[in-house]
C-alpha cells in the first residue's frame, strides 16, 4: 500500500519577525557611520530630507524580504526522509534520509529566545552544507520534531498528525550541573586576551572614525613624552613599577575576558541521563540543547591544565558520532573534580583505568630518532644564521632545537599506553596531561604504520580510527603493535553489533 504523501509545513510565523530583527542588527553599524558622517559635514537637511526616508525604506524592504523567505520555507517529514524547500527567486530542495541523521539538536540564540523559538539542526556528521537547519520553530514543536525524527531513524512507528502534541518532558537524572559559583571559578582558569585582538581588529577597520591615526608612532611618542620623562626621572624602580602595572592590567583584562566567555558559554550547564542518552543544556545568550545517544559514544577524553590540576579540576569530553558545532567532541563535564567525573564515565559504559593496568611508554629509539631528526635540521640552521645573520637571530633555531630535545625527553617519561580487556588507554603530557579512553569494540579501523626509519629501527605507530578523528599511539615495537591489532580485531569480530544498535541506551562495550 502506497503511503499517503505528507503535507509540507511552514516554520513558526514569528520566525520572519526574528529574521527581520536580525537583519536590522546588521544595518546598525552602517547606518550609524553614515549618520555620523552626514552630521559631521553639517548637512542636517540631508539627514532629515533624504537619509531618514532612505533608511526607513531599507528597513521596510528587509521586513518584506524576511516575510517572503518565511512563506517560501517549508519542511516535510516523510516516511523515509526529511525534506526542506527554500528560496524566493531560486528554489532549492534538500532531502536527507533518516539513516544519515546522526542527531537532532535545538539551539536558542538571544533574539529567537525572546520570541520563544528554537533552531532545529539535523546533524549528518559531515558538517557544512550536508547539515540541515530549520529556523525557527516553537519550543514544543521543535521538541516534538526532534523526537519524531529520532523515532523514524530508529525504525519506530510514530503518528504525525497535525494536532499531535509534543511529548511531556521525560524524567531525567542530573549527572552534573554548574551553578553561578562553579561557572565563576571556571572562568578564573580560562585566561584569554582575545578581546585585545578584537579591539585591535575593530580599531584597524574603523580607524577613519578616530580623530587621530591609531598607528602613528610619532603621535604616541609626543603624547607620552611628558609622562615618559617624568617616569624616567624616578629611576629604574619606577620604570619597573610601570611595566608591572601594564602586565597587571593585561592580567586583569585576560581574567575578565575569560569570565565573560565562560559565563556566556557554560551558564546553567546541566548534564542529564535520559532514556535517549546524555542530554546537555548550556548557554546564557545562546542556549543549546543536545542529546548524545549512549550507543554512539566512541571514546572519552579526560584533560586538565598545569594550574587547574593543582586544585583537582579536570574536564571530560565525549567523542560521539554526532557533531557539535562542527566537531565530534562534546563537553560532558567541562570543569569538575574526578569524583564528579567518575559517575559520568560509568554511565557511558566506559571505566577509568584499573589500578593494575600495565602501562608502557614509547621505545627509547623512537624518541632518539625524533630528536636526531630535529638536530639534523635545526643545528645546521643555527650555525648558518649565526654566521651570516644578525648577532641575535641564531637564537630562534637554537631555542627551537633545545625545545624539541626537551620535549622528546619529557614525553618519553610521561606518555604511556595500556590495553585492557575491553578498552585501551593513552595518556599524554605532564604540563597539561590528558587521558584518552577508547572501546576496543567501537574502533572503526586499526592500522599499523611504518616509515623508512621506523622499519629500519623496528618500531611502528598504531592508528586507531574514531568517529571524531584518529587516536594515534607512536613508538610501539612492531610485535606489540601486531598483538594490539589482533586483540582489537578479535574483540570486534566477537561482538553482535545488531544488539548494540537495537538498544539506544546500551552502554559502550
């Protein structure tokens, strides 16, 4: 029996108002610059007689275009795929089968959030143009559509009548949450000077609005000549105090930037366990709602930093088949203690390394070869630059050589690997240590790689394919790499993947 064709639907009527408001935001800066230019020239009559009507016409045109775009944007949830048609002058129709949709996430930016609307993203894992997005739907309709698409993807039969109501919010166990105090503490460790780069970029783009040349060195020398002479007259101690004050100012600016960025991204962070998997919600201005199915979890990454580990703070990322803003690493616990991370690890079906794990590090000849190769390149460069260059330019390759040698020695003492019965572990670094935990079953590929030097010296690299990239273990004896590959392939061959796929909440094995 041929299934009845599904009716195409439009997005929420309020979405065209959101589009219009967002278009107006894009016109604020050009309109402000044009107004300032006209007023600066003293042409008030031009501002009232020509400019304001022109701006009004542009605003009305944007509202009309937003309305046309809304009327021409439709979506159809069919039996086998979801179809989105859009375009006013040039029509485009895109269809994505359910089996290609890895997840459906909801996102609320500031303006849509004020209207109670969400953006529904259908993530295919390929990113870019291969992903679909519906802007905008009501919160209830977005949640209903997400559940319906997931059910169709899993092969379940779900009603799709026009009047069907969204499912009530399912009960969820809160695994991890961050309140304002935790977010503030997190922000103190997220030092950033990105605002300096942003201000510099804006100043360069709009320097014509300033009454002076921002990059005129002579101008600044004249401006600080008086204070500079006064400061130099106070002696070296005062000069040191001035430098210290400048560094402290940058430090305060970096901490403030880190606090703001962290609050915007992590505000009201909540990680919950639901029947569909791990549900993560976070964000102050832009609120995201993402569900990570447990059976799609490929690996875990636990990391920390040099300062934060002194206080016991770590992060947990989940490597999943679904994508999150272009990547496959999802923040499950962005800032927590190990006793908070351990239960989340357990829910995913993984476990932390046992105390009796047999850790091995890369063979010494692998590190020696890496250091020798760097020496062969950087040492001659240092000598040549010292002979033909300036008196100080040789320091650049020399410092690079010293750093490379120290890094290889350091990594030889702090990079380890271990193979368990069901998982494998790779630990890297001491300054900012990280631990990768991968399932022996869910690895997508296992490859032994050897270059000319590695074949001659008897070691290899093991490339382990993951949905979010590759996990690479270097400097393994060839015999050990072969044993690892055989053990992992044996684990995969003895697993019935139909049982894993049929159970959306099944833990990783």
